[in-house]
C-alpha cells in the first residue's frame, strides 16, 4: 500500500492560486486538490511563498560545470541534481552541432542513464543542430554543420530507443522537407532555429509540421518591414509556439511583453538554453567543443555572439512575470505545463489530479527550497 502524503499551502494551479490549498499525494501521483485544508494532519506545510508544479526545460545544455555533450554518467547525475535544486524536475538534454560519432556517444550515455535511473528528470533529447544554416550558427560548431539527412536522423532515433523528442533545424536547407515529413509523422517535435529562412519558407515549413521556433529572435533571420523572416513568420502563425529566454539579455524586456501580446499565453515556452557556467563564477568554459567567455553572467563566443545563458528556469519565471506583465500562474505555466505538452507529455507540469507529483516549495524571494519528484523529496533546503 502506497503512503498518502498531505501537502498544504498556497498552490499555484494552472488557472489560479489557492492561498489555503491542500494537495493529496498517493504514490507518485496527485490524487486530489482541495480548496481548503481538511482535518487531516499535513505532512508538509509551506507558507513562505508558493507551491509550484515542477518546471520543465526543453532547451538546456548544462549547469554546475557539466554539459550534456560530456556524455558521461557523472555529467548527467550532476545536471539532474543541480536542475532539481533550482526547480526543474523535467528536462531535455540538449546537444550541440557535432559529428555523428560524438552524438552517438552522448545518445548511448542518455539511454544508459535513463535505464539506470528510471526516476530521473531526464525526459529525452533535444537535438539543436547539426541541421542548421551556416550563416546562423551562433555558438555552434561550423565544421560539423550539415544538411538534414533522413537516414542519419532515423539512425539517431534508433540509437535513442524513442527518446529523441525534439529537433531544431533550419527548414530552408536541402533535405529538410523529407526530414520534416518523416519526423512529424513519427511524433518528433520540430522547431525552426539557427535558420536563414525567408518568411515564405518559414510559413511553408510551419504548414508542413514544424510547430515551434527556437530562442525567438536569436540565430534566425530577423524581422524587417519588407522581409519579415523567420521571426515574423513565427509571430504571425497562430499555431506556432515560441521559445523565449527571459534573462533580459537575449531579449529586451519589452520584446518579451510584445511577443506575449502577439502570441497569446498558450504559445510562449520559457527555456534557459543554459550552459555549464550556470551557477558558477565568471570565466572561460567549453560549450560544444568551443571556448566561451562568461563575464557578468553573460556567455559569449570569441566573436561576441551570445553562447547560451546562465539562467535558471525559476529565475526565468519571475523575470517573465515582470517583463511580460503576466500573472504568476501564467508565468509558471509557460515553464511547466506548456513545454511538457509541447513535447508530447501530458501528465507533468501542473498541480492537477492524476498528474505526476512533481512540486516545488518556493519562497517569497523566488528561490526554490524543496523539490519533490514523483512524490519523493529529492532536495530540501528549508
């Protein structure tokens, strides 16, 4: 018989905040949400801020000195632990543009780690590259960029045993049409990014099945009043969701506000694009085989291009709430329920009956103090 756990406090639900809410956990699931505390004795009470659902980051490279491209058990253990401490209970290990052999090594490590740790927050892989446009590589490796290959992508999916959940690619590149058709038919989420697509090319790709845009405005054809580019297409298409990095560096705060007005609450996905320097001091760090300099928390290539971020997703939630002038519950949704659904996961990211019991105790300063994953406490700094 699985234990029943009673949690009381201000619950951030998808559509409102229950200031005196109660949540009943049974095993790894949420069994019930009560509007008022019952007579049951609570196992956990939290009144110092809010109780959030666990956050989901579908675009994160690393943290605490480790990167998914390290491809080791030690790296994934450290990333899993550090993300949980900062409130991210589910995430996609995001790879960089690399050779097939390098990607194979990472994919084997992901598959092994998920087998050994079935309760991990690692939900699968997001391939950012190598199918990108050479003119929009950003911090990616130019020597490993290549045109989309259906055979290669099918091989990657086989290596990952179905854990390939998301691919960022440039839809205007040769071979992309075949890849888009196959990936869409096989349930792989596609996102347009690192792309020089025209407005027309982007809209055609969205019609073909691409439903997201990777780090909006960054590493993509910009919006011009005579040539709207990928940015304009992503903002204009009603069914396309946009990734946004709410660190105040990748996007001006008013751009976040404007994009929210244009896309609506359901089409914003908060991500970090965090690299290994996250939570560490300024210095020089590796990202995908290249050295990046972090100064004042901002990572750049030797050419001055932004190179990921040092943002945590819980920081992004509060930044987005402030910059886009939205409610706290909407900001939380953009970093939990929306990204989970965007990659085809429908039982995570919300404090709702039947959902996985991933939850956070967040204090009034926006710092996570306790993390539960599947009803189990995995981090406690109360």
